[in-house]
C-alpha cells in the first residue's frame, strides 16, 4: 500500500539499502534461517507478552526505531507513530532529523519517548540537542555510532532524491502520478528538519550522494566523546550500531545502560553481518549486565520470539511500522503493531511458551 501511494524516490529512500543491498537482504534472511522446536501439551490459554524495558513495563518486548525524513512520505508521520506507540504501551524513538521538534512531540503526544542522537560535527549544537531531550523528559537516548560517513545508497541518486526532499525534473513524472501524496504535500508543504534549525550545513559536492544529515556526521566520534555524553545525560543511555561483543563490553564498562545490535538496517556498510547473527555473542557477553536490543530485519511477530530466544531483551522495528504509517497514518501504524502483537501471541502459543520471560534458547533447533 505504501509503494502504491508514494513517489518512487521517497519509497526507495525508506525501503532501500547500501550498494548491492546484501546486508539489507541478509538481515531478513537471518531470521528465516532460524528454526524452532515447539514444546507441546503446555497450557497456553493465556500468554503474557509484557516485559520490562529499563524498569518500566512494556506491553511488548518492542520499541519503534528512529526513522528520519518520514514526514516526506506522510504529513505528521512522526506524530502518528508516537501516538500509535503510546496507544500500544511501547516506546517510540524520535530521530534527530524529524519534521517535528523534540519539545512538540513530548507536548502533543507524550508516552514513553526515546531520542536518537546523531553525533553531528558541531559539538555545541549536539550538546544542545541532548539538553533539549533531557528537559523535555525523554526517557532514554540512543546515540547512533555506526555512521562516521554516510552509506552509498544507490537508489537515491538514481531517483534524483535529496533531503530535504524537493521534487525535480528527474522524478516529476513519478510525483504527478501519485495524486494522494501530491495533494497532501500541497496542503501541508514539504517537511524540514525541525530539530536542526540553526545548524550550519556544509555545502554538498557535485558527486555527493549523502543526505544532508549524513554529510554532517562527526567521524572523530570515539569512546571519550560517548563518556562525555554519559556525563550530560542523566537517564538511560544506549549506543546503537554495535555488532562486536568487545564493543558491547566497553559500553557496559563506561556505564551505559544498553546497546542496540544494529547495522543501520543495511543502509550504511553493505556486507556487514546480519544483526541476528551478531546477537548471540553480544548477549552472552553483556546480556546479564545491560539491556540488549536487536534492530534490523524484524517483520513478523515470530521474529520477536526468535530474537528473545537468541538473547535480546527486546527489538526495535523500523520499516514495519514506518510502512504502516505511510499506508494509513496513525491507524496504519497501529495496524502494523497489531500484526506484530497478534503474530507474537500466536507464535508463543504454538511454541508452548506462556510468557516473554519463558522464551529461551531451548525452543531453537540446533543451527
């Protein structure tokens, strides 16, 4: 439904990955390789899908991942996703380049809000973003650490796509034949990046295919800078983009509260390991010390069960709920979450597990 509604340039920006999109495909294939060994004759008349995420009850072991630039596909998409998450009792993560400010999302929606920080070059501006999220009452902050340079997403230049999005001669025909999207944009206008107001963006080179924010990432970001963010942020702090157990161990050692096992949804380094394959070693290394979340490839409720069985405390879902919002706004996002919820419930019953806490590696077939 989202594909039919959106111009190709925008759909591909959400759907695509880096270069040959090997990692994008492998994130999904990794889940498909995992096989289950169901337990039988277990009373599963009622199953408990709730779990604690950072000491707060969540109705599902799931949070909505940060996705940037999404109001170009549906006006108010960030607000729609945040409201859907609140209705379901799960966290929503606001991306740095959102069309709505940190403060507006907190005031208009509320709920369990997390903020995703892009470490831009201007450190003073970066620190102001941290302070704004702190003052607005965000529960957690996820620092993206796998983006020292923007990935080469070849669908974007092929479609003439840039951010902020601005239709041009290369994609004008596609835009004209998407009347529902075009009418909405005529009413609301093309979105900007509200949280980046006042930031001095660098001038792109003629051959640069990186998005506006992608060009501003700080390639000098290191552990010392993350320690500095730990000092600035008083609540739950995670780094997103970890695939090595030793990096997860460093995160625990400097006092972080969690890690997100992620390869940016296959959008940066093509050839990076599927996150589900990287998960077990990280969970063994730090799963008893800090929260381990899995990002990348989650499309079905059974995927949540598989990730839990391999050691994740919960998952982030990006494209699944994003496409729900693109197809049907807030109701579409809620529908996507309901699909994941009902499929997780069914999978738990079919595997003979009565609660999320009971999902362990013993329901997995030997790999």
